[in-house]
């Protein structure tokens, strides 16, 4: 019975980790993390970027990944921003 209780506890921990949105605690967010933080779709994010409201950056000159500054997102959407 004790083993079963431990297994159930561990499954609950795993389920909580899976269902919780993963938002980085770092200054640079991926577009996906930024969308989760402000509660918008990726399509809306791309529209805001195209309209000049959101600016993304490459962290390295040869890098392909784009990042958004957490501080810029929280200034644009102060009420909607979910702090990590």
C-alpha cells in the first residue's frame, strides 16, 4: 500500500509539471514562452511583431533562434503578463 501511495504521489507531481505552463525565468523568452506569458496565440504574436509592437532578437550573429525581451513584453502587456 505504501508503494502505491508513493506512485500516486509521483504521478500527481508529474501531471502538475506537465500541465503548468513553462515560462522561462530568464530575460530572453522564446516566442512560445512570450505567448504563454501574455496569453495570446502565436498568430496574434506574429501580427503584433509585423505591426511593430513586439521586437525579437537573435542572441548570436549566426543563431537562427529568435528571442523576446521579458522586460519589453511586461511593459507592453502589464496586466496580462504572467510572472514566473
